[in-house]
C-alpha cells in the first residue's frame, strides 16, 4: 500500500474491514515522530485509548513511558502504534483475521516511518510481524532482521503489570535496544534534551 500520512489517516478512519470497528468509539492509528528511527508496535487499543484517541495512554502506556525514560528516550521521539486500530470488545486479544485485516495499515505506517529499529510489545505484535509460529517467551531478547530493519521483541507493558517478575527480562531487552540504537549512531538524537 503506497500512501501518504493524510491518505492513510483517512483510510483508517473509513475502514470497516473487520468487525472490530463496530464496537469501538474511534480509530486509534498511533502517534509520535512520523520519521522516528525507533518504532514500537503493541497489540490493540484499550479502554483509555478508545476514549482518548491515542495509543498507549492507559496504565500500560504509562509504564511504557517509564520504560522508555529508563533508557533516556522520550515518547515524542519514537513512533507508537498497535497491530489493530480499533479496540477489541472487553480488551480481548485480536483474532488472527482481525490483525490480518489491519496489517496493510501497519505495513503502510512502517513504510512511512521507515524505522531503523522496531520494538515489538507482546505476543500479538510478534505473531503479526515475525510470523504465527513465533512465541514471545522464546524470541524476546533476540534480534531479528526484516529488510534491513533490526527487530527486538519484549513483553507488553500490560503483561509486566500483571507479572512483575518479567520486568527484569524486559529491562535487559530495552538495554539491547539502547545499545543497538547507539551502534547505529541513532541513540543521541532520541535522548531527552538532545537536539
Ligand atoms: S481493526 Fe483495522 S481492519 Fe479492523 S476495522 Fe479497525 S481499522 Fe479496519
């Protein structure tokens, strides 16, 4: 899908390609720096996101902000979105056919942002980007590569809120992301207070 941000925004707004649009208040495309070197992909909008129209603004989003701050990266300097742009009923996991229906939008966002590093947050993003056979527990903490883009997976912040014991592993993953960005000469630009 070749597009511009304006066209993409309209296409997402008009989309009725899966049943998720029937229960959501509004579409949540994502937000952040549209040409960020680091792109984060989560699962789906939740209640707060559905209400506020922004990705990752609920409790999990607040934890994500802290996680980024822990490696001195501001939310404004990255691009954040989800595998699906509509809130699933009762925050259930999106079905494979729903992520498949929404995938063209994710791919279009990926093409427009053109990130150098992608961080996948949780199992749905992992299956959507790496493939159905990949499991977060097995692939987190490892680097993957797709068309020259370095891809790391870690736990979704919502999973970290449920299971604090995973925070240490997530911290190790984030340190690897910081190191990769540093190696690519991109870290300074993402740091708080840097031009
Ligand atoms: S989740 Fe994606 S594919 Fe489904 S209706 Fe919403 S925007 Fe369209």
